C-alpha cells in the first residue's frame, strides 16, 4: 500500500519528467511535447523511463533525438 508521501513523490517525478520532455521538444522543434505526443504516449514513455536506470534528462534527450 502506498502512503500519501510515496504517491506525492511519484506525482512530482512525473511532472518533472514532463517538464524536461517539453523543454527538450521546445529546444529541438520550437513547440512543446503536446504538439507531438498525446497524453497516453507521454504516460507510456514515463513508464518506460521508470524501468530504466539513466537520469531523466539523458532518457529524454535520447528519445527526442530518435523521435526527430
């Protein structure tokens, strides 16, 4: 069972991930992430990130380079 602190921490990490993703898309394409990916796509990408060992910035940078 998750405590409210664990749930809150997960939400912060998800929002941080989306901010990093949006910033990377904005730098690369001039538009934020929602211009290219749906919410479900972002959620699936976040779940893939959770299973990886690299930092969010590296994970996102590699994804955006491959996406372009």
